C-alpha cells in the first residue's frame, strides 16, 4: 500500500497540468488563453506551496509520517507550476520580447516580487536532491526555511495583481500566516522537537 | 506640448476582406453545426451583409437574443449598417460573438471574466428608466423607450482596448451620445457628464461579495467635448442583436479611444455638471487609473504594459500580441481635444 502512495500523489499532482494541456489542445481556454494559463498555473503553484507547508503540521497532528515523505516531490511540483507560469507569461503575454521581459521584471513591483519568489523556489528545487542535502548539512535547513518567504511573496504577488475582489488572496495569506505561526509557536514552546 | 499624430493604420494590419469573409463563413459553419436545419435562417442575413444593404455583422442565429420587450423589436428593425471606412468601421477581423459575450469585466456580477455571462440570468433590463439631472433644461426620469424614440440606430465596428492589455473588435448597435445629450438641452454650465450604473443587489451577485472593494454604484465621466465627439457612442446592441446583460444591457457607453473601464455599463443616471466628477477607478487607485484614461502606449500603468495588447481571441498557437496605438488608433479624430494637455500628467 505504502509504495503506491508516492506514484499516486505524483499522478494526482499532474492532474491540473494535464487538464490545462487538454484544454489548450482543444483550444478551450477561452478567448484569452494567456490570462487563463497565467491564473491557473500561478494559483496551482501557490496551492502546492501551501500543501507542502502543511505537511509537517499534518504529521504532528496525525502522528503519521507518510505526509512528510511527499514533501520534496510536492515542493518540486510547486516549482514546476511556477515554471510553466513564468514561461507562459513570457511567451503568451509578452510575446517573447526580451526588452519587455527585462523591463517588466525591473519596473513592475508585483512582477519583481513574483520573480523573487520564483528564484527562491528554483534554489530550493536545485538543492532538493539527497546529495545536496548531505553536502549542505546544516545550511540546507536554513536555506529551505526560505520556503516561507517564497510563499509570502507569492501571496503578495497575487494580491498585487487583483483588481478588487481580494477574497482568494486573503484565504491563501491566512493559510501561510497560520502555518508559519504554527512553526514558530512549536519552535518556541517545545524545544524538544527532534524533527522540524 | 507635442502630441504625436498617430500614423495611419498600416494596410498590412487590416485584415484582407477574404480573411474576414472566411471568418463569417466559419461562424456560419459553427451555427450550422449548432443548429442544423435552422442555420438556413442565418444565410440570408449573411448574404445581405455581403451585398452591403444590411448589417456588416450578425450574431449566430442560435445565439441571437429575444427582445426584452416588444418595442425593442420595432426599434431594431431599422438599423443603418456601418460604413466601409474609418473611424466608424474597421476591417480588422471581428472578435466572435461567443467571445465578446463571455469575456467581460462587470464586477457587479462577479470578479471572474465569465461571471457577468453566467451570473446575470436574473438581471432585468425592461422596464428601464434613466434619471437625467444637473445642468440641463429638461431634467427628469425618462423611460428608455422614450429616450430612444428620437434616435436612429446604427452599426459601428470599433476596437475596444482594455487597460488589462487585451483588446477586441466589436460591431456595436447604438447611436451617438451627442444625439442623446441634445434631447435634454444642457446649459452653458454643463462642462462634464457623469454616468452611473444600476445597483441591484438582488440580481447582481458581485455587489453582495464581501471582498469587493468597489463602493457602488460604478461611476464614470467625460468632459463635455469628449461626450459630444462623433465617435462617442451609446450602445444598445451588438452583432445586430440586443445587448446581453454581461455587455451592459440595456444601454452602455462606448468610448473607443479610451480604456474600456470608461465605457460604463447599464446606465441609470446621467448628471450634467460644472466640475469634473469622481470616477470609480480613479477613486480606488488614482495612480493607476486617471480620469482621462486615453489609450496611450507610452504612458505606463503600474501593472500592465500599455505598448502592446493581446487581440482576442488569442489561441496558444496563434498568439496575437500586437502594438497598441495612441488613442487606440483614433487619434486623427480625437487628439485635437487634448492639444494643450500633457498626456503623461492627465493620463
């Protein structure tokens, strides 16, 4: 049973991408597919990031270790969706005009924030193999705490592009807030924690 | 202050006639698929359009709307087709009816682009009255039917550029705003026109959203000379049919050289005043949305690049990212109104 869990989670995590791909091939993304692609991939990246963050608390509450075992893979999925998001934006919204891409990254704060979040995710993804974990030792843990910064920047990025209805961004922001609060509280109260 | 005169639209950017005729045939094919035998009823109108003695664009027969009331049907019997030349017409390929009516910003119905189409089923557009107030000799509350009696409906094919950097080409049905304004005889004090959208929380779910930060009603405004410009249009239909709720039924403004948010929908109040009115987006974020909101590729918006636009419908395989033109390509007819103004300051 256990050995099927990881492949099952892997396939499940691919479902949103597969659905997007099918809609794109059927030309069924609506009149403004660039926008639809951006919204969907951006939100899925953020959702995977939040799921990743929720795994440790889930283990603590349930006492089951299966959750944390999926963490690296789900984190990589957050990076995967963010990569599609970034490439889609460069291609379909900016028509691959390099000057425009560079100008946007520098001049538009919400894009700078989103891109910073992406760079963090990229660094975390690049240091996710076991070899790197061993190589970096204690530094690895410190580096990977940046996942919280990446999530906060992700929420800020979303909040910044919204025009009026901030409900969804508020929900995501609250989740990050609760999860981060939980980790800090746990650190302060129970120093005995051997995991983390 | 130098205002660049926009160069004429390059012939290469105008869709060749054969292409847009193909599109019509394509749309016709679509309606055939949808309708089978009933599609034959769509044939005469398309044939007429090609003869030039009828409208240039008709909604697919299956998607045409029924009249909100009997008088609407009468009013729509006689519509002058769009001419063959700019500025009341453009040969660029039309954004299909299906896309024009599913991709809308109308926050009173919800934040998603498809909300206005899917969540406006309860919205009632008849009877409808419009309140005329302020610096006019004939203020009052008028039935829409009475306001429309003296005006002649015509078709106009305009580009619509949204501040979010997408654009469409839409065949509207309506009349010049000037024809409406003259009916109420504005006084010499009328320097600005202010418009308001209906608030009906019962039928407009977006108004009930707790997270929406717009304070309703939606308000927009124009300077008097802008309002009287021959390009400024009041639309009551599109694609030869009655305006769908999501597009601002029963009557909405169309100001083709300004960003779409100026073209206020479902108007219930028109106020003539001496001072510049507050407008919804300007109140919300003054640094992003100016009162003038003229389409301008060199005046930057904090969030969206304004020097290019996605011409919808886009597909991921034929991405149509085109250059945005000053005044959305209508500069020849409107630039003179801003001769003494710094467009970067009065954005």
